[in-house]
């Protein structure tokens, strides 16, 4: 398979396109490619093309677009992963794997038991790092759409936001931690396939009781993935895999 590169400036019918600086350096310094080599380029909006490197050097990389190709299909359900920020490298791994599973967007949130503050996230470069990880995962799994990684929000700001009536809102809770209305994974096929779904996943310490109350009041459906307690970083890929199977997206 051809090496894949992100070229957001491709326009319909264009013959030539310049790669962004990071992609140009990756092509020349990491992949050791040059003029004459064939590659694939995608615009991040669902279009992919077979291309040939025309020029590669200090002045940048220019490629000639040869033909459109069919990228990996996107899920018909627009999944947004709303993830409480995890500690260490775990959040990076969640972003990588969620993109691989086909999410349309990732919304990091800070909850009562999140071990990093919203101010610290905003001061640092976490969002930029997650966006780089997103792009790397898109390239690896052969998607042609780059999911949006939104700036972090406080839990209350997210939970109380207005929601599209066509969006199914699911809150993942630990076994025994949710209200009596909590459903388990066996009940997921009973939920009608939505146009969009928000998957709300908590931090390592779980949800505070008041957070569960707030989300239920704002239309979230509490679900659990069975009787075993999963690691917080394992929950997103597990629930995405289950829902993709149930809704015929695999």
C-alpha cells in the first residue's frame, strides 16, 4: 500500500498540491521518499487520491494528483466521544484508539475526579498533541476524515449544553454505580440506531453521584458493559466496538 499523507489544501480538479511542512518532512526524512515515488494523499474531509511526488527538497514537497481512490468508509452514526481526561499517557491512547474505531469528534472534559485541572489543560499543549495523535491514527487506519478534537470543557458546561434531539446520549457507568434505570450491553440492540451518538466516559475514579444525577436530568441513558469493572482507558474502545457491531458499522 502507498504511504499516506495529509494534504488539506487539495481542491477538486487540482493537478498539483503542496504538502504541509510536517507532512513534507515526514515524507523526506522519515519515509525517505522523493521525486517519482507514488503516494496517497487525503484532504481530511473524506477524499483520497493516488499521487506522485513531483518535487521534494528544502523548498517543500509538491505532488501531482493522479486519480481519486475510495477511502475506508465512515460510520453512518456520527460518534462523539466525550472523555474525562485521563492521567499520563492513557488519554493519548484513548484518542488514538477512538479515532481508529471511527469517531467523528472527541470532546475532553474535566470532572470532579479528573486528576488535572481545566486551567492546566488550557495552559499546556495537550489539545495540540491529541490532534497530532488523531492525524497519525487517521493515516494508520486509512480513514480520509480527520475527526475534530475540541478544546476541553468543564463537566457542567458540557452536560447542560443544548443537544440535537436526533443525538443519542449514553453515559458509561461502573457496575452497581448507576441508578436502577441503568442498562447493560445486552440491552443496546433495543436502542434505535441514531444519526449521532455521544458516549460519555468517566475518569479513573469514576463519576461523582451528583454528576450522574445531572446527566440523567439532561437526557443521558446510563449503560454498563457488564459486571466487570473495566479500566477507564479500555471503556471507549470497548463500547465503540459493541455499538459498531450492533448498528452494523463494522
